C-alpha cells in the first residue's frame, strides 16, 4: 500500500478540521426577485377575480411562468397568493398546502434580513389556516413561531406592521372565545405598535379598524361608556383622513358607515332610542349605496328592525324585515344569519303568530347548540398558557443545544488531538517510504501515459477512418442514384432495363439513408462545444409536426397535438429536433393507414415529458430490451414496406441522455407503442 507524502497528509488534516466549520451558505446562489413584475400580475389577477374566479388562477400561473429565474421572494409571493386565494374560497386543506410551500421556500433564508419578516408572516398565515381547520394548538404554535422567528433588533419600530398583525390575531381569537376585555387589550397593543412608531398617517384603515374593534369588545362586555369613547376616536380619525383617490375615499366612507351603525348599538343599549335610530339610518344611508358595503347595511337594518319592534312599530319592522330576508343569503355570515333567525322569531311573536315564533325559536336554539358544539374545542384552549408552555419548551431546547455545543466542542478537541497524533505517526512513516515510492510512481505514471496516448491515437484513427469511408461512399452512391434516375426517364428503355434501373435507384437511395444515419451517430459521439439555447419546446414540436405532416398524409394518417402549454428548456435545438423527427417518423412507418398519432407533453416542477403515441404494430417482447441498442436484430419493415436501419432510436437515446433527460417506452404487441422522453426545465 502506498503512503501519501507529508504535504498530502497536511492537506487531508486541514480539510478534516476546516470543512465541517464552513457554512453551507458560502456556496449559496443569490436569487434575484422581480417585485414590480409580480405586483403587476397580482393587480391584474385581482381585477379578474371579480369576473372570472377560476380563470384568474390560470392567468397567474401562465404569467408567473414567464418570469426569468424567479427568486426566493418571487416563489414566496406565488405560494402566499395561492394560499390567500384558497383561504378566501374556504378551501382550507389546499390553502394549508400552499402555506407549507411558502414556509419551505423561506426556511433556508429565514436568518436573512431580506426574508426574515416574510418568514415570520408565513407562520402567521399558516396559523390562520390551521385555526379554520380547528387545529387550535397547532395554530398557536405557528403564531408563536412567527413571533419568535423575528430577528432581534435594537430598534423596536423595525417591524411595526408585523406586530400589529400578530396582536390583532390574538385579539380576534379572544373575541371569538367571548373574552371581550382581553380582546380589547390585545387590540390596544396592536394600535400601540403603529402609533409608537409614527405609522398613523399611512395606516388609517388598520388603526380605525382596531379602534372600532376595541369599542365593539367593550360594548359586548357591557362597558358602554368606554365603547362610545373609542367609537368617537375612530370617527375622528376617519374625518381627519385625506383620501388620495376615489377608491380610498370609498373605503373611508364605508368604515364611517360601520362605526355609525355600531354607535347606534351602544345608544340602543343605553336606552337612547332616538339617537340609536338616527345613527342606524346614517350608517345605512352610506353603505346601501351602489358598490358599497351592502353586508354592513343589511346588518344595520337588522338592528333597526329590532328597534322598531321594541318601540311597537311592528308594521315598519315587518316591511324592513321582509327586504332583509330577501337579500340575506349571500351577504350575511353564519353568525348574522343566526341573529336574523331570532329576529324573525321575535317578529312572529310580535304579530301574534306564536306557533311560527316557537318553530323559529327552536331552530335558533338548535343552531346555537350546534355552534357551541363546533366551538367547544376553541373554548377549551388558552393561547396564553400555550405560549407559556412553548416558551419553557424553547428555553429547555436552548439549554440542550448549549450542552450539545459544549459536548461537540469537547469531542472536537479530542478529535484534533487524535488527528495530531495520527499526523505525526503518518509523517514519520511516510518519510521512510517516500523515496522508494517516488521512483515506483514515476515509472507507473510513464507507463500509464503511454497506454492512454496509444488508446487516444487508436480512437482518433478509427474515427477518422469511419469519416473517410462514409464520405467516400456517399459521393459515388449519390452519383449512382442520380444517373439511375436520369436513365429511368429515357425513352425507349425495355421493361427489364427499367426494372433493373429502378432496383439500382432504390438500393442507392437506401444506402444513402444508412450513410446519413452513420454520420449522425458519429457526430453524436464526437465531443462538441455547448450549443444549448433556451427554447420554447412547444414551438419546436409544432415545427416538427408541420414538416412531417406530408409523410403522415401519404398513409392517410393524422397527427393530433395535445396540450399547448409553453415549456422553456435549455437544449441543443437541432439534436432534440432530430429525436422528435425520429419518433414521429417511426410512428408513421409502423402504423397502418387511417390511424392516429398523438403527440402530447406536460410540465412538472422540474421537467417536461413529451410522448408520441401510435396505433401501430407495437414492439415484440423479445425486442424490447434491445430497442435502444445499436443492433440489427430489431430491424423491421414498416406497414407500407418502408426500410429501417436500426440507428434512429440508438441515436435518440444518446442525444436525450447528453441533454440531461431520459427516454423510454410502453408497448403491447399489436396494440401500438408510446415513446416518452423527458428534459429538465430552465
């Protein structure tokens, strides 16, 4: 056994010590994002969603595929958009898949400042989906992960909007659990995150919404004076706002209508019925306008009906209730539909229809019980305790990691000492054998070089000889074909002469085709430069079909094209064109007249798969293992007597493998064959 020299041993020890300490991020490739292009796509999708919901997703996928080399931020935006889309549609399982995809994309970059906040927000988005799926403890874990994944910063105002959204989520959860004072406290924290960092002007919508929610929480907790105080603050903020355009003005007006209706509720609870009625009507007047918040207007109308019934204006209440019942199906949430059921029961009781009132009341009670059963899991949870448990668990894990680092450091010291001893031993041993090994190695290298030079010269001679033979054969065979073609057109030839000339003509033509395939096989095996270009595979397939359509028409065959989706691949265009032509020509050759040849392809995340399917004679079982080999055993005549040389599929396999793809087939004798090949996407 040869012992490496001192220099090699030193390099080996250096690598063993240094490589484990290197960060994998050293080799990371920096991605480039395209926020402007992506924002334009999403803005267009938002418009399409209003008229063509399903088409909007297809449009997004098509346009996103045109972004060259999308970066980490681009991919996150893609998955985040789809998560939000399916979340809005109530398809929570699918939304969860895209939420996981967004997290997986960002996780390797979570410590980078550029993507850290996005990673934290992705945890919050996944928590929202899990909450809708009633997996509450898992949702709390995601919320906690989101908060703790934010990188530590000396400036508490680095991420005010994130902490606003985090506190608002906990406020909404507390409100849904009936803990209204806790909800108000969390909403106040969300406001503080913006107010303390000077984000009042550019976050009017968020601030007003939180003020309104604080007041609503106090109203439900029975603290009506506090509720009115925060409603007035919300109105003052809205009145002081200066909208930039008509859309912003409409949003502010809608919010004002909501607050006025909520103020009316407080006045109603205080017994100030005239003021309550006035506020209700003001809110309804705003949001009942065309393109405004019709759902809020409907809810405020329900409050007005309740006021009418309380003040014995049953007729007015009944007329208004009839209109509400007509338009409530799509505009009201499940909670407000439940309130509407109770309102109808109260109205039936007010007009003396006790039987109907009892039926409606029983329905209301059943719905309430069902809702309580569904929310039982939520009511039994406590995210504050859950967060405390998670904090303890994280602290414990942190201590374990510190212990593991100490153990790792100690093991490292021991390994370094052992390697040092090993190094000294190897140095001493190698110094004694190095001189003897140098001479032996030198002789071995000389012999090896001579052998390699001889092999290389032999290969070059063989390749040159093949090229000379093929080219020397090509010219005389072409001349034979041309002369025989001219002679067959001469007048006065006997039938025997014409038959012999036709045999010469056909044979020379077949030999020319064989030479053409031999040249192609030689070219495929020759080392060449990188001739790859980025190509739309759809265009290349269409070009091949248009060139071969005439051959199919000779046998009254049809070539049918499947999916027309664009797929960008980085390939040697001429080589792949040859593969496509080989497969289609084979399908034409081995299929009967008036049959169909199907050409299709599909894109996955990493590759495109092309298929050519025919209704021909299929491939016998004994040929299937040899179909891609350079063998004469698999040669067969086409259905119209076409000649074959057995080179096409052999060449095609070489080309596809050189392009980083695979080629395979499926076939049953007598039932056609389907050939597939794959290529990596750009």
